[in-house]
C-alpha cells in the first residue's frame, strides 16, 4: 500500500545525508575540520576573474548546446597532449561540454540503455564503492545496477570478467573509475585490454570517469582513450568524462565534458538539447582557457603532494594506512567504519565519511557484501597546515 512506485524513490541515499544523520546531536571533540567532501580548497586561478569580466555580455545569450568551437578545440588539444594521442578527438563530432561530469555520468545512460537486452532487463556494471551518479543513472534509466566489489586483493579495481555469463549478456554499459574514488586505484593497460575484450564480446558501452586523472603523485594515470589507442581498439562504444572540478579546483564552475564515440555523443547531445541546460557562454570561455593551461594545475598538484607527504609522516606507521596511486583521498583501514567515523568526530572534531556509506551492501564478486565496512575516506583537500593539524589528531586516536 505504501510502496512508492517511482524509480527515483529507489536511488541510494547520499552518503552525506547518512553522515549528517550519524553525527546529528554529537558534539565535536575539538574545533571541527571537514575531511568529508572532495572539494578542493586551493586558490581560484588568476585567469577566471578577467575572462568572466571580458565575456560578461555572454550571460544574456542562450549558448549553443554543443558548446563553442573554442572550448571543443581546447578540450581536443588537451586530450591529445595529455594522453599522447596520435589520432586527435574530433572537436566537431566527438566532444560535448557538460555542466560538470555528474550530469553526464547520470544522464548519458538514458541515451544508451535499451528497453531490453537479449530479452532481459539491461544491467549496468559499476565499481563498489561507487560514485552516486552511477547506480542512480542506471536505476533512473530502467537498468539494474550491479555493484561489483573493488577489493584490496584485486588492486581495488572490479573484476568484471568474473561475472556470470547471464549478467554479461544483458549488460548495456560499464562504469570505470580510474583513478578511482575513494581508493585512488589506477587501471593499467592489461586491465583495459581485458575490459575492451569483454566489451567487444558482449557489445556494451564503456563509460570511463577520469575526473581525478590530474591528481597524481608519481606517474600520470593512463586514460581510456590512451589505452584504446595503444591497443588499436578504436573508440566505438567508448565515452570518457573529465572535469575542471578537481584538475583546476573549480568545482563551483560546473564544467566538464564527455568525449568518444560520435554516435553516442550525437544521441546524448540530442537528449541534452531537451533535458539539460547548455553550458553558459562566459563559463565556456573560462573553461577553454583552463584546458589550455597547465601552470595552475601544477599549483594544485603541489598542494596535494605536500598533503600526502604530511599524511605519510603523520600516519605512515599506522596499520591500515597506505598512499593511493592518485586522487586526493586516503582510504584508510580502521575497522568498524561507521563507529570509527563517529569517534573521529566525537573525540577529535574530524568529519570523514565511513566507507560503508560509499558502497552498497549488495556487492558481488569474489567476496560479496559491502567492501567499505572497514574503511574511512579522508579527503586531503585542505591546505597543508590544516591537513597536518587534522592528521596529527587522527594519529593520536587509538
Ligand atoms: C568519482 C567522481 N566522478 C565524478 C564526479 C563529478 O564531478 P563534477 O560533476 O564536479 O565534474 C565526482 C565528484 O566528486 C567524483 O568523485
């Protein structure tokens, strides 16, 4: 009688809502420090203000849905430079600017998921832990999300090839997060080779979420376009998503893009023309500049490298601590994730996300269940001084 008939009612509850409930009424044990949200706290790059000022008149115009030539050219140029592509990504047919990648990770599934696949309800595979938009987009578009556990023993990457044939046959799309959130794991060429072979065999689309690609510590992470070119795979059924939120520390600009298979880009552009706002003209001008400039990215990278050096100093001896290959999160094994996150707040005023809230209890794989139960996610997005103060407090906890 009370069952809610809408698809939207099935979407998972946000981990931030669950954290707020967990900590409600609990007094912080020290002046609060937020380590929960992946929102870079670095400086706004110098070029943003002057470009906005110059482009002010653009706020009175509806921009074209496909974005400006200048922005798509800048994105294509960046993709070629960053991923050493011999074949550039065609700015006219293979790139679509987005208002941040979250909308694309959610909404592009509507242009991909069929009513039925091989006579069954379509499935969308995703890593568990996951970014909220993956299962939400799957459910809202009518597919079944399959949470595939990314476990320490498989390098914190999901093993999609180990899924049953019956699931793979009805798979319409697969999410890849590399570098992953929260673990900071990076897929190598061998991993991509297995995934592309699976995609070809079962005819599914690969959705590669690469928004942490510029937050790395030693080696720039491999991207899906780079892997596809190295493996002579082509770009059919492949979409990559990237964003200025992490790379440029411009989360509030809401600017990202999707690039890849022109057939999928055209379908998604047609959907966006009805369902999503164009990217604002002046913000496109800022974005075009940001994709063409690496100096401000280096400033951000230096902050994260300093933070991770501090983490190694303060927590290096702690069991359960390890440095990620990329990204700005620590994925720390503490046991009892919910209890530990509550204690971090109550004893030390540190607000961090329990790993259990970032993953589904229905995870499948060599070990089923929730793979985040023993972990907390700590976002190292503050300046080095705040980071050291926070991690000293954390280190003092038993
Ligand atoms: C894994 C992952 N993908 C995508 C996004 C979305 O980023 P944006 O919409 O700001 O581009 C985030 C943001 O936190 C994220 O962590």
